[in-house]
C-alpha cells in the first residue's frame, strides 16, 4: 500500500480531462442513473480514494466545470466530461469529510447530469440518454484553469500517468499529436519524471534501462555522446527530439531533469517525425518539456553518487494570473566529483526555464536552457584488432588506458518557442521555432586497439579537438477533427525544416603502446588547440499529411499518411573552405496503420512505415563515379496486441525492419557502387507496465531478435547474424510498498543481454552474455519543516554483484559495464 504522503501528493497532481462524446459512444458504454450505479461505483471509489477512507472536500458554489476541476484535484480522480452536458450549469458546491462518491453526487445534484466509473481511478460525467448535439467523439483533453484545451492540441495537454506512475497513458506520435497507448498503432512506452526521480537517473539514456528493446552502446563519459540501440539499430543523442523538434537538446548527454516525459517509439517513423539527423531508423526518443502545474511546486534534492559525486537539484514552479494563465518553471542542477572510474570526474550543470501562457483558444510556451559538462579522465573507446581473440573484460574501475590529463568539455545553449491557436473548436494551428549552439573542446587519446589476448594494445594518438555545431529547426501545421457520415477523421498537415552546420579543428600527436590490464601513463602532450573551420551543412525539409479514419465508437482506426522529405548536404574542405561535395535529393515515404478493438481494453494493431537515411555519392574509387543515390528507405512491418487489464498493461508485437545498404560489385577495372545490400531485423517484443496489485509495480519485458545480413557482397555472409545485435534482451523491474512499514518501498531490477557478434569475419568473435542486478530502497515521510509536505529518501545500488563484463559496442568500439555504483538522494517538498 502506498504511503499516505505519496498518495496525498498524487491527489494534488490533478489531470482533468474533457471528453466530447457522440451519441454512439455514450450509448455503447451505457451510462446509468447515479443511484442505479451505487453498488459498483462504491467499489470503484473505494479503490480510487486514499486508503478507501473519506476525504475532506471544500468546493464552493460555482460553475459546474470549475467545480469538477476542484473535485478532481481534491479526490485524485481523473474526470472526463461531455462539454455540452455541463455547459451553463452550476452547482451548490460541497463541503465536509465524505467519500468521493458522496461528494460527486452532491456536486451533480439537480443538474440532470449522471456519471459512471470507467476504471478505478477515472469517472465520466455525461447527460443521460443520447447526446443530441451531434458533437464529435474526441479524445480526452485537459482543462487548464478556466480554459479548455481541445484534444488535437499539444501544449498543456499532457496524457495522465498510468497506474503506478512510472509510465504515461499516452504520448506524442509525431504529426498525429498525442495518442493514448491503446489508440497507438505502434509500440511506444512513455516514461515519467517520477520514474526518473525514483531511479535517480542522471541522463535520458539512464532512464531507458528498463526497456527490453533498448541497450546502451557507449559507456558514460566516453569521448562520444550517448548512444543506444533500439530494435538492433543505433540511435545517437543527436537524434533525440525535444517536444517533437530535432536538434534542440544538448548534443552529447542530455540530463534527465529537463524532461517531464521520455517517450520511446520503436521502429522507423519517417511519416510521423520526418527524417532524423544522421537517419537513425531504430526508433525515436522524444523528450517532453516540463510545465508549471496548477499547484505551487518547490522541491529540492540533494544527491550523492559513488565514489565522490555530490550535487543538488531545484525544481520551482508557480502560476500567475486570475485564471493561472501564466506558468513559470525552473529546473537547476549541479553535480560534480569523482566517479567510480580511475582518474574520471564528471561535472555537470543544467539550467532550464519553462514558460507558458494559456488563454481562450491560444496557448504559448517557451523553453530556454543551458547545459555544461566537463569530464576529466575521459573514457576511451576500446577496439579489437582483426583476428585477435577477445580478452577477459578488465576491471572497469581502472578506466583502462585512460589518461589523467584527458578531458572533454561540452557546452549547449538552446531554446524553443511554440504557439497554438484554435481556429475552431475542432481545428488547431500550431508553429514552433528552435535554435541550439553546441561547443566542444577535448584533449584525449580517442581509442585503444587491443592487439593481443593478453591485453597488449596500441593507444591512438593524443588528439586536441575543437568543434562547433549550430542547429535551427522549425515546424508548423494544422490538426483538425471532422466527421463525414459515420466516419470520424483526425487530420494532420505539417511542414518542417532542420538545418545543421558544423565546424571542426584537430591536431594529433603520436600513438603509444599500452595494456588494458596495466595501462601506460604518458605526460600531457603539448598540442595547441586548433580553431574550428566549417566542414559541413545539412538541411532537412519535409511536408507531411495524415488522416486517421475511425468508426464504430473508435473500435476501428485506420491511419494513412505520407511525407515528402528533401535532403540537402554540403561538405567543405577544412583548410580552404571550398565545397567538396553537394547532395540534393528527395523521397516520398508513405505509411499505413490500423487499430482494431474487439473490446475496449484490447487493441490489435499493425503498421507499415519507413525510415529515411541520406544517400551517397559514388567517389573516384568506383566505376560509376559521381552517381547520386536517393535517400535510403528502410521498411518496417509490425503487428501486435495490447491488453489493458485495468491497472496493468501488456503488449506483444512482432516486427521486421529491412535496411538497405550500398555494396561494391567487382568490375573489370573498378568496382561499381550499387544499392543491393540489406540487413533484416525480425523480432518479438513482450512488454508490461503498471500496478497489477495494490502497492506492487512492474515494468519491463523481453525482446527476441533475429538480425540477419540478407544481401551481402557475393553472398559470402548471407544469413549471418549482424554484429552488435544481441538475439535476447530481457528486463524485469519491480517495486513493492511494504505494508508493514508505511512509506517504505523496496525495488529491484534484472537486466539480461545475450551474446553478440563483434564482426563478420570467420571464425566469428563474440561478446559473452551478461546479467546485471540492481537493488534499491525508497522511504517517504512527512517533512517536519513543512506541514503536509513530504521528504523522500532514496538509495539505489547498480550492479550489486560488481561484475566485470563487456556490455556491448559498435563498429570500432567496445565498452565495459559500469562497476557497482551507489546512488543516494533526499528530496524535500516545501
């Protein structure tokens, strides 16, 4: 059973939704008179309210819409309402200690409005009998303050958390807008800020540890940015989006405190999101910015991470105006100190200011941020020379072959502004504009190549590097809900642009001999820091359109869409600045997806969708020199079934992603570059999340993957398993609120990754399978310095057994699993 402090906090976080239902929707679900509902409603309310006990209500006489808003806040229930049913109605209010059922009955007394519980924590308010208004059946939306937010809107329309609070009931689906999990014809999981806080995650990548389809591909504090694989394909942090916009987030390692939600959409998504930077096809990771809630928020967290990192986090939010129109939220983080790795220290700072305005038919928002990271003792990549057997994994604490003088510094300044205008009740126009400046300085030995099974290696030449990247991104569009006869349409039209300009400067020293078990230390090299010169520019522009047709009370939903994507890229000589190559091609990418609900809590779905990657230009080493290849199209077919058991949701899906590639076909003089290669990833995913029983939360699943090289040069490796693609990945995470110690929660996690091949040479070399165990405690109690507020202490231990293992990698880079790490924090609400 959850502690009283946590439950009371949940009650303060109110998500009030409005459902404008059609007559068919109301009659299909069968609302009844309130008195006739009493027996079943009494059972549902008993589960929904705090500990099944009575609640204190203080709701004065006022318009019914505002009264229901207060009722939702004070009861902790999610309220859905037919807007037409309560229009112009008032209530005498309710005051006193009573059950949520009794309070709701008093609020509705004499209004002619009835209610029904659709789940233990959700209630629908509607007029009895058929709705004669002929209004469309729309998805649930929020009422923020005095201003309703239509379902097609995005600002201030955050889907509520699911049972257990670790994931949300829905998320953003690109140009389609927000969709509930059961109405999403894809496999998507939407992680909450609460999960990030309870897990004590440092970065967005950390938060994804419980997703079986996701694996990290780089260690923390390496020379490169955060990178994960999704469904066996890499996705770099440059490809993460911020509120649907690419290029805004910190480029290398975005800190998780800036996120209200982290949404993971598995598989390619060109029609939904357009082509991402660098053309990642494994999936899309979208970060939803934080917004000021209706209730004032003042929260401070102090934290410690072994071996010597200490830090703090301030989360402050207020709303201003007679109707809470203006919201301000600030998140500030600073953390610094020695990590568990030798020589390695990590200093990070983050400041993010979120602003929003909500008015009648207009919503505005802005997010301004700065992140600075300074790493000493940078972790180098480890590579394995051809033909060398894989040595035993060294102790990661020794930070093999790192130099104490190695460092990298990353500075990111970013901002985005958004606007939405309701042209009509069912039509919303929107626009967003963002910019980001990234600066990177580093001095390190980039990688170490292992040349013998005894650990003998050659460290790469020390490198002094300076780099800049600037980003500009924007999108605009319209979302509308219309009806044609018995068919409802959710229409979406969007236009996007993304521009990235990069510059680079570097200078080398000489490589040196070392050993991963007994590293060689060398003096800091005297290399002047070079200036950065422009090296590349890429522009991605697109126009997308989609229509979701639904019928039979949304039990059948067919989505069809298409996106026209243009890719322009120019490379420049680093010394002269002259353009050396130019690419300008476009591609049309269609998609079809279907959701069928034989029952309201069961969704059977399928989709066909593509991913896009920039094509290539054949150079002088090929017979077809100068040939320009159009953007590569990867294709996904997926089918699955989702079941919402009330407070626990399960998903089973099967998929196939086919990724084309260029191969060289031998010729009489020179080979010819052709689009004839292919990798085909086929998989089965089983996912679960929620609270199957009171006080017990589960999250995780299983992915079985068959990543096959289908078309290779000369067919020499056809049918081989692709490198760095484990065929089995399993994650099981759980929490249990101890009933005999109120406020105390224990948690644990098991992460299993099967063996994975390193390359495509014979005999094949592979990384062995590995299993990691994590444990933790959380204790919530009343803050003695702030009556009615909470204190939450958290302790998490990762890699409890302190195992040494090769965790994974990518071409030319292997990485080690992190050693046992302790995370401790104390969060206070004021």
